[in-house]
């Protein structure tokens, strides 16, 4: 998809308002720096477990901000947000595990629906229910749990977080 990404970088570079890209693949920074060095790039690590030293390394590569995993201990989260600027954390919503442009579930429907939703269960842990969605955008697989730090907002409000991410994909 490099030619399509290059086209995107060119389009973003011509915008008058500053735009920040949020990416999950740290290797994207090299491509962005080659084709659009003026674009700010934010690394999403909410599905990983990057620690303070890892985030500092990513910062040295050129990332301007981070979406942190909420699996960090409060002491680590406190230290990271005090030392590394422009961090956010996902406080609510489903965790996207897999995305594909292909619609894998369309054969399950007798009608051509815009949205197909089904669930799969872990055979070894039957309480783990994974949600699968097929939409006109493609196929999405979500983790068996949602992130919910809303009961912890009184603690989070005291951290120097740049923002809180609330993800409501597939929810009313």
C-alpha cells in the first residue's frame, strides 16, 4: 500500500491546518519521515505493553505522542506521563485485535447485509466471547473484554495526560 500511503502523505502535507497521524506500526515513522517529514506522528501502543524506556526510544525515532495501554501499573503510568509529553489512554471501548479489508462473514448471511455480527468462544476458556463484525469497511475482530477506566477517572484526572480516548465503535 506504499503508493496509496504516499498519496495520503502528499494530501496531508498540503493542508493548512496541522494534522497528526495515529499509527500502530512503529515502522511507519520511517516512511512518514521520508515522504512527509512535517507531519506529526502519534504511536498507538494500547494493544502492546511499551514501558517508559520503549516509549523514549520511539520518541527518539520521531513520534510526537502515544496512546498508552491501560494495563500499566499506576506507578508506571504516573512516571511515563510525567516524563513523556502528549500521552493519552483509552478509558472506554472495545479493543480491536484484527482488521481486514476482506469481509470474511458475508457467506454466513443469506441477505447482503451492511453489518454482520457474530461471536466466537475460546474453547479452553468458554467465558471469553470475541465479537466479529463485517461491515462495508471490512472485517473486525474485537477482544473478549472492553476497556473501562471510568471508575478510575478520579485517579486519571490527576495525571498529566494529553487526552482520554473513548472508543464507541459498534456501540449505540
